[in-house]
C-alpha cells in the first residue's frame, strides 16, 4: 500500500456506489483487498485505488482472490 487514505465500507459506498455490505462480503471472500484494524474491533478499511483496480480486474476476469 502506498500513501493512500484508507476508507470505511460506508465511505467506499459513497465514493463508488458499491453497497457497504457488498464490499464487506467481497472482502471476506477475498475478491477485493482490505485491511483489518484491531483484532477485537474487527474494523475493516479499504484503499480506494486498490479496490477500483480489483473491480476492474474482476470485471475482466483477471483476478485471483486476495489473501
């Protein structure tokens, strides 16, 4: 990850019109990259450029699941 701002699922929803719940499910399935913050809190954050790239690759079927 470069010096990019991490956003919540709700902020991601507002930015690219991908439902927050869908983003979380896609992250859990390994389809889009995400970052877990805090073991107990379970907070998940996304890098907008990384998500957009993953969605483009997913649309063109060039994606492998992220760890």
